[in-house]
C-alpha cells in the first residue's frame, strides 16, 4: 500500500482540473519578479555571459533560482502554478520541496507548498485552495537548486489581480556565499535564512550563494561591485579551499566593492560554529576579522562583522543541521535571528 493511500496529506496534485482557471505569465504586469531575471529562456541570478567568466561551477549554478520571488495581489479562492523547468536537482539529504519546489506566503505568513512530483522531468502543475476567500498579497518563492524556464500563475477567472506593494528597501540586500547562502538544506525555499529575514523586515534581496563554488574570484567581486544595492553581506569562508586562499581573497574582494561603493554598508560573516576543526575555524575567523579591523583603521564607518560562532550558541548543536554542515530549518532560523538583527541594526543607523 502506498503512503498516499494511508495519509492523503502526502498526495501530490500533478494535474489541475478547474474549469474556471485562467493562467498568466509572471513576466507580465501586474506580477513583479524579484531576485532573478529572465534571459535566454531561463530565469537567472546573474547574466549568463558574466557567469561564464567566473568559473564553470558558477556558470552551472547561476540559473538555479535561489532567492527568486514573484509578488501579486488577488482575491482568487485558489492559486495554481504551472512551472516549466530545466535542470532539476535531486539530492539524498535535501528535500525536493526546496531544491525544486515553490512555496507561497501571504501577508499573514506561510500558506502552502506547491509539491513537486519526484519523477518530474520538465516541471509540474500544482494548485492550492484557500480555506476562506479574501484579498491576499501573495509571494511565491522559486526553487533553491533548480532552473526555471517559465512560470505561469493560475487564478479563478474574474478574480481581482493587482500589483503588490514594493519592499521597504528599493535597492536590494545582496548576499554572497556558499551552499548555506544558496539555501542548502532548508526544507522549502521560504526557509532559507535570507527569505526569513526578508519576511520579517520587508526586505528585497538577491541571493548569490553558489554551492561549493564561492571563491571570491575577481570577476564575481567586480560584478557585485557594480550592482545597485543597499547592503552587501558576504560569508564565503566555507568555500575558500584553504586558509591561504581566504587570506589572499577576502580583503581583496572587500576593497573591490568598497572602491566602487564608498558609502555602502558591508557586513562580513564567518562560518557558523559547527565545524569539528576548531583550529582552522578560528584561523579563518581571524582572517575575516583582520579585513574588518583594517577597514576600521582606515576610517571606514560602514563596515560590520558577525562572528559565525555566535549564530548557534544558544541552539541545540544536535538539532541544527541535516549532515553536520548544512543547516536544517531550525539552523536557518537561528541564522536569520543573528544576521537579521545585525541587518536591522545597520539599516537603523542608515535611516
């Protein structure tokens, strides 16, 4: 007997049989896309041409839609998606609802996950019926580790469809880092730490986490330096292949971004304190802290530091990761508390 026959909550809807449904392309008004843009038939986090110059791995990952969102307002009694997808990521320690799924929020919080069928090949359809009809401001988060070619939103014909309010910050917060930054291993897209911070503080953000591939190359530093952003957060410590690499690149990346953005708040974060190699973790932390202290000594008033060791200090170390490295939902919640408070503090100083 299948689990779906025992517990109907595990059933996945793969076909939509609503006669009154009407689909809209999210690229058209009044929908608004954040965190990704459409280029050469796919949603991407950075230009394909730029990604090619950084590294083969970044090029392979740049069309993963981590941090992508679409916002709109509707009073439809249901919302459906029809997603056309390219590369679909499946990993043994990472929920498919996060790597390839979409989840939905309204102004009151989480409402639904559009469940991806495990055997899907090129996307899927899914629908969620709201328990009560009302006007809602909807945010749908894109998958963290898969590519999305097209996304269509289905609502009941005749329902109101309008543009959602903009985020509180016109210019996005840009996050650069490792697989943890990209969102591994949250259970769904809305539980990455940036997504949690975004909901709590009404913040627009761009996720430039590249799993196993954030090495602070000059090309990515130059690309980020030219983004129009309100705050830059970088924590690529985990992906620096060794201490020497981190020492060689960390301050150089800071200097590249600072040169083109003299007044930009920049937050440096070290890896969360969950590694068994304490000596190396401490050495890496010293390198990041040295960049921070050098900036302060140069009179920089817009540089900030968060010690990753503090992120999980009040948490149960046995309950924060799925594999000893990547945070689970609780781990990401902890990250959102610590890093989010620092971001809130920084934004308060700039107000």
